C-alpha cells in the first residue's frame, strides 16, 4: 500500500526556498551574497591569530587581553599593594604563589615585574647581593613554594625561570620531602598517638613494626569508611616517620584529598602518570633513573596513597613497574612499603561509557597485585562517637 501526500500539503520549490531563506542565520551566502559573515576571510596562520589592529602580540594571552576577553588584574594588584604595607617579603611570596596556583591572574609577568622589588626585599638587604641576584633568589624561593603546594612550573605562568646551580636543581625534589623539623614532627606524632582509638593503635603498631623490621615487599590496604579517622591515622604515620628523618611520601588520587595530607600531592603529579595510561598494554610512569625524583623514591621508607579506590588498577600497576626499575628490585613496589587507603563503598574508577563489567575490571581488586595485599580495617565511626560525647542521641556505630 502507498500513501500519497494530498495536493493541498505539497510545496513547490519556490515555497521551500522561501522557508529556507526565512530560517537561515544570515541569509544566502556564496555567489548569491559574497558579503555574508561566513564569506569573510579569517586568519590563515598562527601569527595572524595573535595580530590585532596591525599589532602582533607575543602570546595568545596578550592577544586575548587586548581583545578584552580576559579580566584585568586590578583586584590582584590591590591585594598585593595592601599586603606590601604590613607583610614581609616571604609572606608576599607566599601570597603571590597562592594567587598563581589558585586564582590564575591574567598577566602574572606584569604583577611580578611590578612587585618583584618588594618580594625580594629580604635578599636585597644582604651584603654583596646585587639587585638581579636578589630577584633570582626570590624567584627560586617562589618556585619552591609553588612546587610545595602542588603547582606547576614557573614557565606555565609566563614567569622568568630562575638560575639554579646544578646540585640545587637536583636536590629540589629531595628537599621537598626532607624539609621537615624532626622536633615538630615528633611532637605531632606523640600527641596523635595518644589520641588513637584502640582499633587505630593496633593497626598503627603493626604497620610501624613492619617499617622497623624492613618488611618492605608488601602492600597494605586500609579499608576505612567515611568518619573512621583515616586522615588522622595517615597524619600520624607521616609524622612518626618524618620525626626520624625518613622520607614518607604522601599522595592521593584527587587534589582535594591531597590537600588534607601534610606534604601531600596527587599521585599523577608525584609519579608523572600518563593521562592515557588506561589504553596502555604495559603501563609505566614518565620518568627514569638518574632524576631527582628517582633519588627520592630510592631513599623513601613508606609510600601512602589515599583514596586509592578511585584509581584505575593500571595506575597502581604502572607505579609498581616504575618502582621496580628505579629501586632495581623485583619485589612488589620495588621493595617500598606501600599503604593504600580508601573505601570501596564509595565511588569506583570512572570509565567513560563503561559497563558494570568495565568498572569491575578497572577496580583495584581486579589487579594481579591485589592477592599480595594485606588488609586493615577501621570500623568505629569517630564522627558518631564525637556526637555521643556531646550528649546527642547516638552511639558509636560499627560498620
């Protein structure tokens, strides 16, 4: 059977053309209208993209500023001007580092050139130090501050790269992990140990005993639901090891979790994990022996990875492969005692358009390393316990 359209509903070519012209954005183009917006010639090179009113700007950022596409830095300039009145040069550098990493000013170079004299004031007052040397020392300190809070290099902020000695560049990563006061860390560790619950104390004593006995070829997993004091427990482990002058590397799968740990960084930033590691058949990290980071990993006593349940299993496998190469050991994790922390009841690895099977396959428990893992478990919910102490109608809940 065939159904024909009634003649009353048919449209001629002229009617179709009129409807098309009615709904077009700017009317006809091409030979019918050479002056249409889409017929104008656009940039034909990257240099023309940076050219505005006959002036070729040095960077795309400068071109966007000239076009008014970026906000100006007046409020950041006022912030620094007010800080110059009462803050020391070190505090100014700390403030500027926060602005660079958290706010991302439109023109960091202009702000640095305007306030570099104030930021380098403490170095300029030293004897036999020229103005250029003082600025170089200030920019070195600024770079170290940015690195300590997990920021990127100064080049990414369009700031001048400082001149460092060869051994100073090599020790940059090492000093980041060892620049702790043993007395302060011991004080923190002693105070925290007194506050541990009986459950946490058992795990703490067992784990620290493994470090002392050199049981390094081992992966431990701390299963801790929210509110069970996992972050407090990790801080105690870190402080106890740093109090002895040992290197304890604190990492996390997310930037937010990393900020909660003293000296914490993301696992991707620490180990230079490639972003496309999921597609790799033989996953490994993007650094080699002989680098400053490899020296840190060789001398480290413990590695802590918070929120490890969010990571794809290939990330942990890549770290295992890299550590075996860096530390010249065939033991698991290259003989570096590793504590993974997390909660499988929360979010698992996110797989784009993945099925349940894909998510399970990406999970840490699907890794060949999981059979080597020794598990700890925290069950007492400290948040509920604190509410009970305050007199609210609730009691500590075990999970």
